[in-house]
C-alpha cells in the first residue's frame, strides 16, 4: 500500500491530464473510512439504482468513483455482480498504480537530466581544458558498448534457458565494470562540482551492474524476465545520467529530456510555462540565433526539429519555419555537395547488393521538364483539398531555389555557383521577382506558371544552372509548402514506387515515417518479418542505413535503401528510447507477405486462437494493417468467435499504420448495423460517403477498441466510426491524425511522373475531421478511457509479444507463462479486459 500512497501524492492532478477522472488513491482506505450506516436498509429499487450508477461510472473509466459507490454499506448489498466488479476494479487499480508510479519516476528522471545537462554546459569549457582529447567521452563509449551488449543478452529470447545466457551476460557486465573504473579515473581532474555529480552517477552505475550480475546468478527464465529487465533498465538509467554529464551538445540533450518530461506531464501546456523550461527555451533560442548567423544548418535543423525546440513546442509556427529553411539547406548540401553528382564506380566481378550512400542528383533529374511543373500547378488548382494560397506557394518555390544558390557546399555539384558575380546577379534578380510576387494585386495559378518562366529566363541570362535542377527545386519547395503528404514522384522514382505498392516485396518488413531533415521513425514492425524477428520496435529511430544518414534523405530514398534483393543484408543504426547509445542491427531481407489479423495465442498448426478469456468467452483480435485480405481474415476470426459463443471482442489496432480505405470501411461494417462510417470531402472533389450495410459477422456483442499514437489512417476511420455510433468503448491514447486522401495524378502522358496530391479529408460520423492540419488542436480519435504509457513500458510488452507471436503451442506451459507476462506488461490491454468484464457483469444485473 505504500507505493499507492506515494503515487497519490506524486500524481496529483493526473486525472485532469488524462481527461478522465481515474483516481489512483488508496482504495482500501476509501472502503475502511466509510462509516457504518445507521439508516434503514435500502430498498431493492434503491439498490438497483446504486448498482446502475456504479457500473456507469466504472464503464466510463471513472474507476475510483464507481468503486466508492460499491464499497459503501449499500454497495455491499448490491449483489454478486457488484461484488465481482468491486474485486476486479480493486485488483486493477493496484496494478495500474505500478505503471503510473513508473511513469512519474520517468518524468522525474527526465527533469533531473535537464539539470544535469545544465551542469554539463556550465563546466564544458573547463572540462575541455583538462580533457582536450575528450578521453572521458571515449571511455564512456566503451562502458555504453558493454552495457548495450549485456542488456542485449536478455533480448535474445525471454524463453531461452538462463544457463545459455548467464555466462555471456556476466562477461559483458565485467567488461562494463572495468570500463567504468577507467572512466572514473579519467574524471579525477575535472571541475569539482561536475566531478562530484559524475562520480555519484558512476557509483549508481556500479551498484546497478552489481545488482544485474546478482539477478542473473539467481535467474530462472522466463519467470524472472521482468526482474532482469528492470535490473537492466536501472543500469541504463545510471549510464544515461553519466552520458548527459559528458554530452558534447548539452543544450540538445537538455531539450530532448525536457520533451520527454513534457510528454509524461499531466498538462503539457502548463509544463511549458514552468520557469526552468522557459529559461531553457530562451537559452536554446539564443544558441539557435548563433547557429543561424554561422550557417550551421545541420545543427539548426537538429535544434529546431522534433528532437529539439520543435518537439518541445509543436504549436510554435516560427520553429517550423526555421526548421523548413534549415531542411532545405541540408538537402542542398546533401544532394549537390561532396561530389555527389559524380558517377559511381562498382567492382565488375559481381553486382553490389549494398545500396548507394546518397542520392545522385544527375540521376534524379533525368526526365524532368518544365511542362511537368506547370501541370503540377494546374492540378493543384483543379484538385487540392483547400483553396491554395498561390502567392505563398510562389514565394516558397522561389525561396527554395534561392536556398540552393546560397548554399556554398552546393557548388561542389553545381559549378555554375562558383562564379560569384553571376551568382549575385541571379540572386538580385530572384529577389526582385520575389518582391513582385509579394506586391502583386492578385496571384493565381497562371501567375505561378509565369513566375516559373521568368525564373528560367533569369537563369539563362545570369547563371546557367541545369534547367531540370531549377524545375525540381521549384516544385519541391512549392509542394512542401502545401502539406507534408503532397509531393512529386519523379521519373527516376517511378519503378521503386510501383514496386512498393505491390502486394508483396523484398525488404525487412517495417512501416516507417519521416519528417524533413529528421531520422526515419519506425511506426511498427510487421509480425513474422525480418525486422520483427531482429527486435525492431515501434518508436525506434533509424539513424543510418548502412552509412547513409537518414536525416539527409527523403522517404522514398529511405525505402529504396532499406528494401533490396532477397537474402541480402542491410545494416541499420538504431536509436531507442531508454537506451543510452545508438546501436547497429544487421537484418537479412526477405520476401514479405503480410498477415494482418492476429489472435491471442498461436496454435500448433500456426493458426490463431482468438479467445483471451475462455471462461468469460472474451475474444481478442489484433489488426496490424489494412490490406485487401484484412476483412476476409477478420470475418473468419469473428465467425469463429461468434460460433464459439463469444460474449465480447477486444479489437486491438495499436501500432496499426493504416492502409486501404475500403478495408477500413469493411472492418467497421463487420460491427455496425447501419449508418455512416466515413465521409470524404475536399474543395474540388465530390463528397463521398461510405455507409454500413449491416451484414457483418459481429452485429451484436460487446466491443472494446484499443488505439495509440501510432494508430493512423484506416485504423482511425474504423475506430472512430465504432466510437461515434456507440458500438465500442475506445481505450488508449489519441491516434496519430492521418486523415487525408492522396490522389496520384499523372504529370505526363506516359505516366512516368506523378503528383501525389492531397485532395480530401476524412470525416467521422460525428463530423470530426481526422486529419491533423497545421495548428489544429483537435484531430484523430480520442479514447473514452485514456491510458497513457511510456516508451519503455511499450517496449517491454513488445519484447514479450515478439516472442509469443512466434511461439506456437508446442510447449503449452511455456506459452501460457509468456502470455501471462505479456498481459502483466500491458496495462492498456488490462484496462480493455476490465471494461469488457464489467460490461458483461452489468448485463448480468
């Protein structure tokens, strides 16, 4: 009970943050403090009303309030179903307390690391004087390598015999301990205040390593998997503290941990108003102004990007503007600098299966012409979802060209930029043209096309850049100003694009997304694929593919590098939340066939058992993606559940990145008798509606839907429709907010270039727009019962799930043990299961 009591203090205000009054107070104290009633026993109608009110509170996610009603004298007379509800809720709240206590501890640790980063910044000049070669940093890298290796031992498989792993773990722990002694000795000459903090963290790490060694000595797997995992996390925490103190860029480190603290705070906006946060932001902005003046664009992009100021305060439009400008400079440096325009040479003995490290601009511009760009402008006017601001588009396009010309490194690939006089004449003319656009009474699509023609005339007269470069840069900057999902698939990209839209492909099996100038983020690994088997997790950042920095490439290029011939290897550098240092993973590509409907446990024949709670007949169906096969697979699963007497179904769409609109509609239709499922609407396209037909396999029976921040697009449509019609209770966190329709429009008769243009938005039956537009406060699907979790908690569940998804029921006892662990690590699924059980109890009366 002590942990619960501490939690009640630590998480004051949590209910406000979660938008649902779920309290974590000491449940048994609430019951004990209820004074015996001296009133006469309540009548049967009174008990029915109390029971109904209590169940309504519980089903609304107001667990503590419902429990209070059931814990009083009248509640104790409310019948067997009320007693069962009380017991289930009490047990759940005790488990929930542990998860929320961990969340509070992670938030406190993140805030503490911001202070450590401030200490690192304060003493870094002194530290460099006594350690000019940064030997402390290098020695700490050795510690980190050993710690990562030690923790990776457990990740091999939770079901592996500990005797097979213990020796390896102890070897890596000993290596980490010895490297720690070395780094501690090196810190002896450091400034006193910094040294004391560093030595304190080192002592914490030393104790954590010793505890991890003891845990391995006593371990029995898989029963002790959690104990070993927690011991490894304590090692990581101490190492992260040391890494913050030795950081080369303390401000960036401070911003990253401040963002983590904000994400874990009860009220993110209130968090930003705290004085120490405002001080940090002010210091970071001052540093940013210095970087802007010096033209350090990669550093500017990092500082203002999602890992820095842009992630800390996504509502500040000025950060996005700076980020966009920096991203275009970085693109120019990457694309045209460092001799990237030079032809590549390969050994003639055998074809290379390793992807080239950077895009080759001479290849990219092949087949591009001005007519394609003019056509793109026309198509924007004819089909874009909103009325375009042509003045803004024209200015953005001209500024995109200007950035390339102003980037000194671009001259490596574009020799015309080396002539300062010609370059200045072009820039002067470009500024005049931009000013004309800004002052023009009106600017329409024809004016944008005229501006492009004038730009070419100016280039011919003053500079002499390849016309294809001018067209590409003009179009890229113009379309980027529309929205992040609109863009051109250039002629040289069409083959790769068509391969990726086929039903099967050769790759590693991972859904990814990417912001301009940001690393690749894993949306989710697909089950039973090489990425899944290699331990790749949702939320992982892919920093490099082979040696190519993913921040400096587009999404199409990233996909091209990751995919490749079957049975070839690709090396990824991964950054993972809660892990002190990026690490490398080698994955063998394979042909990917996507099975999108999963159950709770794998049977011996590889099929799925969809019953999560056989006694209460509660089913569990997990949708990993929406493809043309999804509804058929789902229909079969629901038919099995219905014929088996299932009383309720938990539909898990967490980590589901979406897919086909038709699949989303058909999935919702399996549960809905009638009514609108989704509506699409755009400025220039006819409104389209999709309605339920009432012929699905699960038209009656209780439904709970699980979603999280990685549930996107089609999964949001299905979840939103079920929520709006009151067909399901939604549990988890707000979904991603990808609710836009992209249409592929040919830009030339041959179809060898296409405009991917946003033409409409998705709207739910309630009228809510799913898409997260710029500056939006409302998007996606909000859960009825919010259950936020940390990245570390999500990763624990994912690690066990990766094992249970692969393990067939050839060892039923082992599989049951692992499934029980998976459920214990999944508080969101526990919440869904509690709600489903409460729904069934409420119907029993």
